């Protein structure tokens, strides 16, 4: 019995290279990173405009402007969080890809059969929670824009209540993203364990 | 102190490299606890939005509880990263043994100083290079940052209960400002702790790679600090500074008595503290990208050693 029977893996003649999520990680971390570093300053600038509106408010029109800007600030801020967490997730997928590709190439160069770990459950949980976090924050952002557009037609109390509910969803979206990231990093420990055992076998 | 914290990231004598990581298992449980705390606040927010009386009180404690949930997951991420560090040292030992057996006999080439590779500029030296100052700092700072960060997040949660109790009589402003300032300073420190752990991973890759090549009697090839790593440090320092500044500004806001002025301050301090977290998270992206690049370089170097013996 080989030590790698503790893992679910596939055996091939050649290194398998990147899988689809890893290829996606290679391509998408940079655009997501760029989107994040643009969105946060936009939210900050809008928040200064809103603070000035609140400080100088004298009538209902100013209160409406502040409510509209409140939804826009939250929307842009969370576009930033959505993008930066996506960039982190893609960067983790990229690291997992490096292990898969590099591990395969080394086994191939030794002239041995190539053992590659099949996608572990933790990696599937990572992707699932990343997608759920992304969708939850994404939908909340869209609804913030809807609420911002509805100021003036909806009652201000309704606009404020939308804000409260969306805040809850946004926060939960962030928690799901972070939970997924913990599992993505946990997958790296599994891959390291598998490769350490496999390297020991190659030397024998 | 560095040695004491560093020891937590290395395998102990007698540890089995085939056993699953305990850090990972505990980290997953902690992450689940954090997720559940955030789920509680989601339900509370939906209930409060449909209630005529509860809104302000719920918003106060749910804020504190959510940030505690985020802090718990970030602490879990830190623990998983410690598990990765321990695994990396097991891997160094295994690759050292394997390369010694697999390397073909060849005369070692003399170190060439600076070498250009497809992964960037490298140095070639006779001996493994020591850790960079930033690596020493990362190894010293990750533990205090995580510990202080989580303590502040917890203290902030207690303050949010005080804030919640003051909503009905309308005197909540100071407690609100202290809660938000303290909790987001804690969040910033937790993310800085995670960043220092990522820096420690980069240090371990550098040190382990050097040790491996030196043990085989080869010229030690080490990747020079890439631009992404320099930017990572810049983003982390900027993010941590913003987290400290927002704390000071929240303390200043706690003394504002005019509700309109307090609302105006709160309107921009919230996005400002999120901007700080955004900078820290952007730094973490770049640290992960750097780790990916260093791994690609090391796999390529190991393949070169196995095939050419040089």
C-alpha cells in the first residue's frame, strides 16, 4: 500500500497542468484587483460629499440627497469588497494551480507516473462559498442602486429600511467570502501534505 | 520573542508529516462559528427592519456581533496559515532528501552573482541568504497583531452592548463612536497579522529554498524581492495607518454633542475605515500573487536540479 492511498488522486503519464478554476484564477486576479483599488476611493469621495450635505442640510431636499448618497456610498464600497475578495480567491486558486502544474512537471521529469490530487471537498466548499458571497454582495449592490434611484418616489422610511436589510445581507456576503477563503487556504495544507508524501516516494 | 513565535510555525520533533493538520481543523471550526455569528445578525437585521420599535437597538448590537464574527473568521484564517507554514517545513525536509537521491552527478557551477530568469532577477550565492528585515519583522509581529486585534474586536463587541442600551434615551453617540473605532482598529490589526503570516510564508520559501540548494552543494539561486512584494508592504503599511487614524478620529467624534455634526462625521468615517481595510486586503492579494510566483520559480529550480544536477 502506498502512502498516497490516503488521498483521492489520479494517475497520468504527463503533468495535467492547470484545471479550469486555476486558469480562471490566473486570468482574473488582476482585473479584480484593479476594480477594487478604484471602487474604494470612489466610495470615500462620495462619503465626503454626503458628509458635507448632512452638515449643511436645511430642508427635505438635502435629506433626500443624503439618503441617495448613503446608498451609493454603500454600493461602491461593496463593489470594492466584492472585487478584493474575488481577487484573493483567484490568487489562492492560482497558488493551487502552481502546486498542480509544478508537482506534475517534477514527477514527469523524474520519469515516474504522475500522481495528481483530485479536487478535495475543501476546494469545492471554497468555490461554493466564494460564489455565494459574490452573488450576495452583488445583488445587494444592485439593490442599493435601485434604492438610490427610488429616493424621491419612495417614502424616506422605506429607503432607510432597505438600507438596514441590505446591510445585513452585505455583511453575510462578506462572512461567506471569508469562510470560503479559510477553506481555500486549508486546501493548500492538504496539497502540501500530499506532495510531501509523494516526493518521499519519488526518492525511493 | 521572535524565536518563540517562530517555533509555533515549525514542526515539533516527532511530528508526523503524514498526519492531517490540526491547525486546519481548528481553523475550520472557528470559521464556522464566525459564519454563524454573521448569520444571527442577518436574521436580526431583517427582523428589526420589519419592527417599528427595535431598529436602533438591534443595529447597535448586530454591528458589534457581525464584526466579532468577521474577526473570528480572520483568526481562523490566521490559524490555517500557521498550518501552511508547518507543512512548508515538512516539505523542505522531504524535497532535500529526494533531491539528494535524484540529482545526477555533475560539477557544481560557481555562483554568478546576478542571474536573469523567466520569473525575474535572481541572485546566485555560495551560501543561503539570511532573512530580509521585513521577514524578521513578519516573524515577530504576526502573533501580537492577531492577539491584540481579536482582543480589540471583542472589547468592541462589549461596547456595542453599551451602545445598544443607550439608544432609547438618545445618548448613544459616544458609545457608538468607541465601538466602531475600537472594532475597526482590531479588524485592521487582524488583517495585518494575516499579512505578517503571509510574509512569514515568503520568508520560509526563501529560507527553505536556500537551505535545500546549499545542502546539495549547489550555487544558491534566490529570487530578488519582486515588485508585487514591495507593493504588498506598501499597501499593508498604508492600510494599518488608516486603521489607526480612523481610531483617533472616532475618539474625537465621541466628544461631539451636536447630532447633525456627529451624523456628518459618521457619514465619512465609515467609508474611511473600510478604505483602510481595502488597502490591507489589496496588500494580501499581492502577497498571495507573490507566493504563487515564488512557487513557480522554486518548482522550476527543483526540476533543473533533478535533470541537470546543477
